[in-house]
């Protein structure tokens, strides 16, 4: 068998030289270990002996050739157009305008993947972020299968907050620094991070890492400088009803050729989008299960919650059904307690403001119930009572989740209110979100102060 010639474009460092994993690019991609130490850009010849063993020889320096080799591989992957299915009106135009940015990002993602450089995918720990990550996971696995590349350079991490803070960034650098690569590592953010608190991380990453950022939260002064690919419906005439999970699924379809409609529909339902089909039982059930599975970083079995783990549950009808029944039972219990203990006030524009202390529900230790999703479910109940004039505040231990009717959200601008609170009260640590769904955080001892300030900003004169 003739030798395979290629160029080393990435190295995953092991504890010893013989443990290093080298990505070699030629007309295809392969990853291998070597009995001799290789360097980045080495041009090598690989002789396969038929028994799984291979012999590697260094031919010279491929520094002038590696970019062309990677480009040939990228050019061999057809990149599709973003789908506008399930959207209508202005959202269709917004997605169409997103196409150039999505295609440009697709080339970067594919080039990084096939060159062996690390891709770290951080996704928000809810149904929307989870759906986006699952779609990307399916796309990556399909690309590997279709092109026969056995690459292992994608790291999946669920993110519990709304900001990409420095502590998180420094943690990620420890993982990314295990690689040396011709292309920069690519940090991919799905459904979070559009917050002032993320800007320091972006600055620290400058010149070392690239970003692919898929989000749908209002930008509100957030600086996207230093982000190579920032994809948001807010930049193309859309709004948060075009969910991050839907955009990520469109992106995943573009690079893989798969149809990932189930993740789009579940994402719309999970994030209470105007485009959600609440009569689609399959989408609603999937949204509920993915929401539940992304509650904690570890599953009940102790396994780490990754897209691969969640995908396994979705593919097992028995496990899926068991989790769905348990989630519904836990939410029914939590909802009964929330509705019965809520305090009701009247605020600006005649709104009804409902305040619920989450601690008694937290103390029930319901595995699949989160404050955020519980708040959204409560909001649905209170809207039945107060129509389109309901606001729900669920608080405990210094954090509050806020939900409000779509009809009044444009009048109140809760995200702007949170920004005002940050400037007025030194005890406010962080906050943000959508105009219909947001959160704000302080220390535990300022929990009551936080709720009081929120009520005041909403025009409640008695608390």
C-alpha cells in the first residue's frame, strides 16, 4: 500500500510524547499516534501495515501548504441555505438576512473541525440551549460519518449562567491549551453570554481563540467587538422569538445536510416563542424532557449531561417516557404550591404582579424543576387569571426570575429596568435576558431588597 502524505495541523498533547494525538490533513483527515515526536506543520508520510499499526516519517516542512490542504477539504463540504420553516412575517426576512453570516461561520466551523483544532461548545442549560447543542452534535457526528473522519476534537459543556465570565473562560483555556493547532481554537456559545459580564472574557481571548456566538437575547449595548462570528436575529430585523436553538439547528442543517426540525420545534416551545406550536405534542414533550435533562450537570445515574447523553435518552422510548412522566408529576406538585402561596400586587399599566418565594419548592428537592421553567409555567397560570397583564417574580437566595405577558413587555422593558437596578444598587451582581423573561442576581442577604426594588420599578407602591 502506498504511503499517505499529509501535514500535521493539530496536536492533542498527552502526558508523554507517545500519547500525543496528531491530526494529519491530506486529501482526507486522519488522527494517529506516533513513535516519533512530530511538530505542527510537519509534512509526513504514513505507511499503514494492515494490522492497525503505522509508520510515520517526516518529509519536511509543510507550513506553506497546510492552508490549501484544509481549504480543499472545506470546499468539499456543501453548505446549504438556512431554513425559514416554522417562521413567518418579519422572521422569514430576518433569517434570510442571516444567511451570509451563517455561511461564513459554517466555513470557520468546518475548517476548525477538519483541521483537528479544538472546538469548545458551551450551551445554556435549558431547552433552547440544549436543542441547539443537540442539533450541532448531530451535525458533527453526521459529518464525521459521511466523510469517514474519526475526529475527536469537540468539547461539550453545559453552562449554568447567562454570562461568559472570566472564571468560566479561564476554565476553558485549561482544556483548549491541551492542543496546539494551525487554526485557532473555536469557542462556540449557544443561547447565552450576551451580557456586559462577558466582555472581559472576549478581551482576554483576543488573538488566541476565535468565537462563534449564536444567541437571541437583546444586545442592549453589549459589545461584539472581538467576536469573529456573532449570529443574532436582533442584527437582521428579528427578535428573541427567533430562538437560539432554532438558529443553531439551521446552522447545523447547513453544514450537515440533515433535517433537524424536531430540535427547532422543541426550541420554540421551550422558549415560549410566538412561533411555537403548542398543539404539537411531540415538540412539547421533547421540550419538557430536554428542559428537565439540562437542569443539572450530572444525570440521576451520575453520568455527565452532554448532547450525546441526551441524544441517547431521546432515542430510547422507554427512558424518554419514564422521564416525561416524572417531570409532569414534579411540576404538578410545584405548581400547586406556587399558585397557592403567591402574593399579588398591582403595578404600572394596571398589571398584576405575582411574587412567589421559591425556597419551599426548592426544599422539596424536585430534581427536574428549575426556578426558570417553574416561573414560566406559573406565568402561564397567572395569565389565565389576569389575562395579558401578568408579571411573575420567583425569588430565593438572592436571585429572581421574572416573566411577563408579551402584550405588556414592550411597555415595561424589564431588561432596561435591570440595567437601571445595576446602576442604582451596589448589591446587584448581574442580570439580563429577554423582555418577556429575565433574571437578576444578588447576594443571599439582599434577597428581600432585590424583590422590593423590583416591585418599586414595576410601579408597586405597597410590598
